[in-house]
């Protein structure tokens, strides 16, 4: 690879290939190094300056013991002498995608970072680079420390997260600790894949490199992941899984992400079968998933049949069978395996979710609601996400390529979007001020995560099937609302209390009649009354009182029996389900208000943030056709990574699961469904344009692994009358259109915007980057054939 290629690309693979041709095991001196020439490699990275020297490494050491799952991205730290302040200062940034199977690539990366620095290292003022990578399996940090210039080998240590354990020093050629290197590489591979499109896992100043540049790299990664399947539960699992298992964990998620892009299905199956034989563990569920992913349905069905004959109550295999039958639009056959799966794994929400979907497909919404009410709900698992340190200063220079000027301009307005939050939290204040306060309040009050978000989605699907009014009727037929129940019980208690008081009053009256006071002639009042009213009046009064009390008691008994009969066929609704109904109502009300506004004011205008919130509300209640326009309007005014994610995920859901998506989200006759589906379908050219913008946004913040874009490009290439060549031709035409739009905006730009455009001039456009991604995807098809 030529030096110009390396300058154009920030890929770590290109840097390593050049560095390895110029350096041995140790670092080379600055004076004699070929990197002082014009051919020295360049890499554009963010730089965050520490307030105190070494605080980034110190902070990482403090939180190391708290890491419970994937850990943080790799930390790259460089300390150097600052001439202006005449003291040592520290810069750092984060990376994923570096190959940590040996010391070579981390060392090369550190060397490239220090060579790309403005001031060269000298023997008097040396630079010290430190690379930290968390090992998920052995629970500790592998740290590589190098001095520049210097010929000594880098110092390598393993720092356990358990402070009671001793730090281990590792030699560069130490075979004894090779297992630690392998574990660390698998750990960094998992992070690089799962952090690629995760905003909450992203940290300010984080570079995301592609760890699988070639088919060889990919095959080695798949083999290694398969060999670690037995240790998969140690990596943790997603929020929707209750407990990690051999078939549901972050390592498995990483493997299937890779397979969805590279399609090395046969290789993965071979490796999994080897692991099953050597480790004596059952991984047939994974093989079934891969066969279904490969569209080899006959083998998948045969394997499911054979496995369930041996283990009839294998919950995850039954769940896989139910999912397969749902995709084949056979809910009638899927019902029994789904029900048994729920019996076998009652604490796993995924099994309940499939059962609910089957009931919905069968139009049995009563049982769907009952199953939803019985589903296990759990909150978010604790993630290794920590607030970033407050820097003294930071510098995020423009990358060497990937530029779409308007997108990068919006990047500067938003800043680096990272951590926990949503579109409102990361929007500029000027847009928040222009947005409806009611809509902002609803956004804040209706945030959902984990299983609650999935349950809300199921509620939205039910509403699409029968309408909001009918769903409320079904709800009232099968559930006793807690406030309704309490109100009835309270009224009955009040009635019983009044009956009790009346009974006591009658007893008191009887006592008075029996022991009445003496009259003036020495006779009692009761005797006088008896003389006046006749001899049998006392017995008559007693009989009347007894009858009245008996009637009141019987009335109370009948009333309680009536309550029992009324509620016998109903269940008490869970509080969280009541809350979901209220949240859904708020979102639905906002959507209906928006639709009414459109009717009364067709030219209604909102700020970009409000358009995006409207689109999000429409998508939440599954009004997809109504939500496409607000999202598009928002993206025409300014780019938003959240809106782009929503639209691309919508495109993939409709493309990959067309039949089930239509059945769940479209109501009416076949003609109505066909018309609605046409409204929901995004134009492929529009999708390609969105994909280019998302790649540009990702590259602005040093990302080379936009997996969602890879999946989208792959889906576009798999469409009829389209392949890599056709897609590149479309891309060329599309970029010409985008350039014309940018030229118009250039003429209307303010002085500040023009200054920003001048700063971008040294960066190349998006064309070469997208074409390279398409070629990268194409290599897997060619290798498969």
C-alpha cells in the first residue's frame, strides 16, 4: 500500500502494514526513522487534554473494579513535554477495532500517534504512550507502555480488576500468557462490533476502526468467537434477556452480527459442531439460527425435529421453532411450541413476546392482553457506562475523507452525540426553545427501556389490529382495574358499616324496652305501653326487628356475592400495564392533534426538532406512513442521526420481514394493505442517500464501522436488478445532485458557515469511502461463490 493511500485512509490496517515494514520489535529512534520523511503515515484522531497528568489512566484504574460486563473502549494515552507551559501534559482518546491478539498492532498504533503529533519526541523530552484494553474473561486491563524514542521493548502488564490480586508483567515473547492475549482480542472484538452503532456506549473522542478488513481477518474472527462459545455467558447479555446462557449472550450477538454481513454460515456451523464435540455442550439452537439465516429451511426443520425428539422441553429450541413458524406466517402451528416454551422458560420475556405475537396474528387479542399482563418485566441491566472526565481542552480535527459539507456542519451544531440520552438531550437550545412545551413534556414522561419498550410495541400492534376504542373494551372485559376494584370494595365496606350501626341500634332499643325506666306510679314505661297497645305488641316488635335485620344481612351477603361473580372471570391488571396504556394514550393523542393540524393548516411549520418528535411519536404508535413525512422534513432541514436510524431500521424491517410486518401493522382488505404498503416503502435511491449521510456523520467522529449502513447497502445490492456495480453508478449520480444542493447552500451561507466550509477543504468527499465500503461487502460474496 502506498503512503498516499495511508494518508487518505485512517484505517489502522493500512498504518500497521507500513509500520511493520519499517520497524522491528522495539521502537525506532526519531532521528533515524524513515517516518521523518514526507512518507511518514498520518492518522487523524481526536485529542482530549487532561486537567492533570495521568488522570485518565488513574480514573480507569478506579472504575476497573466496577466493570461487570463489556468494560469500556480501549484507552490510548500519550504524555509529552509542552514547550509553552514547560511541563508534562497528557492527551488521550478511545478506540475500538485494534487487534490485541499480540503487542504488534497496539504498539504500531501508539507509534503512529506519536509520529503524527506536531512536536517530535527527543531524548531529552521523551513521549510515553500507554494502551489499555479490558479483558472481559479474566477481568482486568492489559496495558502496554512504550517510550519514544527508545529501542527497549514495550512494558506489558495485566492489571486485575480485583485489587487483591497482583499485577502481572508479561514479556513480548511470553508464550505462557498467550491465553491472556487471546482473551483480550476476543473482548476487543466484541466491543468493536457491539459498540459500532451504539450511541449510549460511545464516548467523546472515540475512534471506531474495522477489525475485519479482509476475508482472512473475518474467518479468523469467526473461528475464535466460536471457540469461546463455552465462555459466552461470562460476557453478559442484552437487557431483553433475563439471564445469559450458551445461546444468548453478547459473544453470540457479536457472532451473528458478523454472520449477517459476511455470510460465512458454513464456516460457523463447522466450528460450532467442533465445539459441541470437544466441550460437550448443546449449541444446536445456534446452528438452527444460522441455517435459517442461510435460508436452508429444510435442514433447519430437520434439526429442530431431531433435537426436540431427544429433549422435548428444550425451551430455547421451542422458541426458535415458534419464531420460524411466525416468519412463515403459520401462527396456527407456532402456538403449541410457543406455549411450551413459556412453560419451560417462564422468566424469559422473549418467549412470552412470541406467544403474544402469535395470539395477535390469530386475532385473539383477549389472550394476547392476558399473556402481556403475565409477562415477566425487568429493568435495564447495569452497563459499564460512566460519565466522561471533564477535559482541560479538546480537539476534534476533521477527518481526511467522508465529507458531506451540510452533514458536517450539523455535526458542529450538535457536537459529539454520546452516552445516555435522546434527541432532545443532544439538540441545540435554540431548537428546544422553539418546540412545543407539551410535546417536550410527553417525550420526557414516555421514555421506555428494556422489556417495557417491547411491551409497549406489542400494545401498539394490538391497537393497529382493532383500534384504540375496541382495545379498551377488550381490556375492560378481561381486567379489573385496581382503582375500580378498590372503589367497589370501599362502597361495600361502607354499606356493611351502616348495617352494623343499624344492628347495634336495634339491640340498644331492645335493651331499653326490656329495662325501661319507672313511671311516676311505680310502673315502667314498657308496662304502660303494653297496657295501651295490647299484650302481644312486644312480640310483634321483636319479630319486625328480626326480619329487618335478616333482610339487611341477606342484602349484604348478596351484594358481596354479586361482586365475587362480577370479578370472578376478570383479572387484576398489572400497574406497569396500566401505565403503558396511559403512555400510549398520550402519544396517540399527540399524533391525532398533529393530524388535525394538518387538515386545518396544510402548510403548518415546525422547527426540525419538533418535526422529529412528531415522527417519533407516529412510529411509537405504529403510524408509520404518517411518520415518514415528519422525519423526511426534519432531515431536509438538518441531519439527525436519530431520524436516520429510525428510517433505515424501518427499511430493513420491511425488507427482511415483509410478510410478518404487513400482517402485524397493516389492517383492512388485501387491496388496502397493498396501498398502505406502497406508502410505507422507502425509495431505494432515498435510502442510499440516507446511508451516505449516515456514513458521513459517522466518519466525522472517526467511525469506520457503521454496521447499520453495511446492512442497508447489502440489502440494496440484493434487490432485483441491482448489484455492486449498479449501486456505484447510482451513487455517482446521487452525489452529483448532493453537490449541486451544497453549492446553492454555499451561496446562502453566513460568514461563520463559510469559515467552517474553508476548514473542511482539506478533507475529501464521501464518494471514495462509500465505494470502498461497497467493495468491502462485495469481497464476501465473491469469496462465498
